[in-house]
C-alpha cells in the first residue's frame, strides 16, 4: 500500500485524529474578497467639424455727400469800379464749377476670421461603484467535552 505524505502515525484522510502538537498549532487561512477597480478606455462616440454657409441680412448706415451750387456775392473791387467809370466794359464770360457727390459702393470681401479646431478635452468625475463582497469568518466549534 502506498504511503501518504504527512506526519508519521497520522492519516491525512482523518483530520480529527491529529496528534497533540498539531492540535496546539491548528490554524486556518481566512480569505475575503476585495474590489480591484481598473479603468478601460472605450469608444464613446465621434465629433466632427462641418463648415457651411448661412446668409444673414446686414443693415449699416453710411454717410454720403453731394455738392450743390451756391452763389457767393462779393463787392466789386476798386479796380473794377474805376474801369466801369472810365467807360470800359466789364468783362463778360462764363465760369463753371464741377459738382461732385459720393455714392455708396458695396462689395463683399472674404477675409480669414477665426480658426476652429476640434480637440478632445478630458473631463473627470467621480462615480460610485457598488458590488457585494464575500468574506470568510472563523468561529471556534467545540466537539464533545472540551475538558477531555
């Protein structure tokens, strides 16, 4: 018959028949569960930049100007008066002034205004993780008369 490893005279298949030395040093290992919480990075969706054109009416006031003729009367100079009195004719002629006005000239110009970039911003928050853990308890059980 094959011999089982263990203490001489002790049959490991019969745990209640341990010798006195083992009874004085009897022990068990108690276990309990712990939570091990790790984090995993998962795909949470997509974000995309899409540029499009909208039209909006614009109203802006602009000041314009126009020139109008205006007669300015000045007294005759002493020279002109003397020429008339001397019988000379006053010069006859025409003079002309060019009148101008300003008009609004509207054009649209496309200019770079702003660069928009899309980046992923990390936002942290705290979540409560709940689970049920099992723990081993150890009690002493007395069999028979403890004084014997």
